[in-house]
C-alpha cells in the first residue's frame, strides 16, 4: 500500500465485515476462497472486493483466490487488531452498563479498565467486577493508566466536555454514543454510534419497502421467463 495515499473511510468500514465473514469461514474449515465465491457470500461485487483489498496489497493469487487464514490475519493487522486496547466508559447508566457487558463478553482485545459517573447513586456500583468511579478522577486515571479509548455514554449536553477531558488526558480515540457530533483535534480518532440515526434509516427503508419488493418480484418473473 502507498502510505502517502489515504484509504477511503468507505473501504475501512467494509474491512470489519470482510474479517467477520472470514472468521466464519475459518470456523467451517475453509482454506481458500475466490473473489467470486466471496462475493456471493458477502454481497459485495467481486470487483469491489478486489479493489478494496488492492488498497493494501491485494493478497490474492490469480487462479487460486485468497487464503482464508492469511487474509483474516492481514485484515486483523490492518485494523490494528493484533494488539490490545485499554478503555474507559464515561456514563454508567443503562447504555454504559450494556457497553461494559458487551465488551466483557466480546473478549477481543478491547478491555474496559474503568467506568466513571457523576451520579452519586451509581458511584461504587460494580459492573463485571469493575467499580464505578467518580467522574472527578477521570483525568488522572486516564493519564496514569495510559488509556487508549474513551467511550462516551452520557447525555448530549455533557458529551463535549467529557470528550475534551478525555482528549486532554491523552486518549487516542473516542467511541461516542451520545447523540451529538463532537469537535475533536485531528489527531484523535472518533467513531460515532448515533442509535437514533440508525433507527430513522430503518424507518425510511420500511416505508420504501414496496419499491424494493416490486423490483424483486419483477426480477423473479424475468428469471422464470
């Protein structure tokens, strides 16, 4: 890959999907797969798959396809999943607790080291043996423990202040679940998970499903002819 060429965010967002399907193939004992076979499995065109992977060197062999284990490991390395990440969660309400539980059972190199909260009724609560701490200690904790990722599960009104505190303390990335877009320095990576946006997109697709169904039925009739 040319290090001077920035890979598009669209390609990066497809890599975890490739990795997830490759993981399933590993579990099934599949050793190799062609781009056309991968296309039928994952839903992207074979050309799209080849173009995406060519951003990082290709990894395939003409007449052979892709080695499943090798490609899985390469994508894991590209995504940075060949190392562990220390994380803190800010906000110990229902969403924060759900994220803590998810990461605990996911067990894939993302480790929650601390949970912080401003509500005195939640401070001291234990979630998967991690005691919820007072938000006032967040800055010192992040610095002392060299935390990589801050997870924001607060209200939108306090999210920017939390992001500023995490950034000043030295986190490298923020996973934001608050329903607001944050202003961060370019050197801090951010991934926004706006649940309402996703739900609204679903509502759109539900209300336009007739168009898709008609197109699907037309294709089925054409194949029968």
